[in-house]
C-alpha cells in the first residue's frame, strides 16, 4: 500500500459519519463474523468426525455415524454391539480401554497386542 492510499484510508476512518453508516458497517461486519464462524465450525466438525468413525460414548444421530462394531442406542450414544461394553478384534476404538481382553487400540482399531 502506498502512502497516498494509507492517508486516504486513515482520513476515512477518522472522519465523522452518520449513525446510519455506522450501523450499516457494524451489521456487515457482524454478518461476516457469524458466517465465518459457522463455516469454521462446520469444517472443524467434518475434520474431527468423518462419518462412521465415532467411538463408544460419543453422541450420534444414527448407527452410520458410529465406527465398526458400534451402534447408536436410543439415548443417542455410540455403544459396542458385543453387549459387554468392549470392542472385539477389528472394532473401532479410541484408546486401549475400549478393547476387550488382550486387545489394544492401534490406528483406531482393536488388534492383538
């Protein structure tokens, strides 16, 4: 930005304006912030929870959202279909505490140690 443009910008910011122009500017800025925030939240949610990768205990709307070996219960929470609350070999997991017996969680999958 050259010095002429900078001077014009600062003069414009410092000059008196009408209340209507000030309100219009605030409305445009507010709408831009709300839109950017909504877009950011949607993008972040998609990056964190791809469809079918949710672990036990995570909120869900249907079973398709839950990982392998998990189903969405009527409370809207992913739970293991095995019935004992732990994942079997090949089931989706988020930590070793999700896997049964001598299994461990590696790359979000219950595998043998």
